[in-house]
C-alpha cells in the first residue's frame, strides 16, 4: 500500500487513528520536496503554490519558472531587467502578483501575471499580454525622499540619510484580510525593502502597505522598460508599521496563514548589535493597528516622533528582554508559503550567477521558539 503524508508522523495502511488517516489523505497531493531547476538568473526571491491546480511558481529575480506538483517544468517567463521579488497568488482571479523594482527609474510595480497562459519555455514578458504591471506611487515617493534636506537625492545606496524610513523599494507580497481582522475581502499587502544602515534610527520598522486590487485591471499596463509608466494608485489604502529593529532589505518574504490567522515576515538578519536580529517575525491578523509613536522617526515639525499605525508582534517565539522584540531564527527569506493545515513550503537557495537553483521542503509549524518548523517526513509503508 502506498505511503501517505502526515505532519511528520508514520502512517501505513492500517497505522494511525481514523482522524489521522483522514487528515493525511487531504495532504497526499503535496510533494514533500521539489527542486526549482537551475537557471542563468538571479537567486530565488519567492515562491507561490496553486494547490487547487497543482502548480508551484518560482521567482528567480529575472525569470519566472512554473512547475507542476510532479516536478515537471511547465513554462518560463523571461525578458525583464528589473528585480522580480516575492510572489503571491490572488485567490479571486488566479493571477500571480509579484513585486518588481526599477530603482534607477524610481519606479516600483506589482507585476500581474496571467499564469494560466505560462505553458511553454521562454515566453517574453515584453511581448506577451500575460505580463502586466501596476505602478505604486507611494513607494516611489518614500524611496526617493530627500531626508537630509540637501536638495539632492542620493540614489540606490544604503549609506545615506535619504530614503524615508530607509525605504529601498519593495519585496514581500501576500494576500490576506485587512489588518485587525481574519476575514473579509482579501487585500494585497506589500512589504518595503529597508536598507541596512546602522547609523540612523528611523529605519527600525517594517513598513506594510495594503491595497484593494479589485479595480486594478483598469490600471494595469504593459511594461515598457524604455519608458516606465506611472499607471496605478496614488496612495495605499492603508500604511502600517511593525517595530522589529532594522533588517537588511526589509521584508523579503511575506505570507498570510489562514490556518493560524497570522502574518509571517521572512528577513535577512539586521546588523545593529542592540537588536536581536531574528530571521522571521509574525503578527496576528486580529491584532488591531493602533496609532502611536514611530520611535526613531523624527516628526516633521521637530517635536517628538512621527505617528503611524502600529502592529504588535506576536507574543510567542524567542524573546529579547532588552527590546521586547520577539521572533525566530528561521530561514524564510527566499520562499515562505502556507498551504493550509498548518503546513508551509520553505525554500533554500544555492548556486552562483549562471547556475541558481532552489529547493523547497514541506514543513509543519510547531510553534516552538527554537524550532518553529519541522519537515514533513515520508512514512514507512506497511
């Protein structure tokens, strides 16, 4: 009798309880591991899983790869020079949304990809109607802000006082409910990249924007790299802050897990020694944003700190008594995708330019501070 997957437990033909067998049968469609191929591209930035249709998508910075659950390559999308980051599947229309940066043009987009049409190798994003983009003006304003007041924007460098909140652009994206709720219409949430700069104090928050994308079909345009467009919402529907301490390039991967009603943020470790510099943070969906001080961000009038809508970190995980910050030392920066039932895919990157690859593993959430995820293991058949 063939083996069945079960939350890291052994289950054979007659092993386990009836409830365990029913639970395991619901997971039998998910591969335990998968390799995302080897590509002459940038490193893997994020993944998205279409469980209903059996596909896994990998963003390799300037290449999108589509695989089925059996590990067969279905198609690729290529042909842009910007930075395609984290990915999120929109449950309302089945399209794939990804962060896309053109820092030299101070242009930041959400790529909206009709992945149903990605059915062959080497589809050109520049000439295909499958690849559309929506411009995020608010991100561009924060990125290009002249914060030191010298009348000059210093551009794409970390060691400057420019860039509001230290914004380096965008990366993490996910669909989920409005903050403060675990139900209601799904919104696209976009996480800022934040430069690593140990000499400033106004870059210690993660910045999150929420958007209602129901009308975005009217805003989406083809991307013409020689003439970047500016069609998109002028402002986000909500702007929120989570104090984690500075991290290197902000929220790399963002995920909403409907099983636990929780948001997860995967990051590269920060470099400020007075922070714990965890690799993953979380906050609960029902935690209501409250207006308060953005500690470290001077108010425009020079009196105290700027105010913003703050989200509290979840009250579990490792705890740093000096700062009160909680999180986990869990690699989750290049692929973090909940797939239901307390299960997640986590990605690991390897290789060099010209031979980048990614391996994903099906993991079970444990909630433990020192080991929040464990691999789902193949049982021994009986």
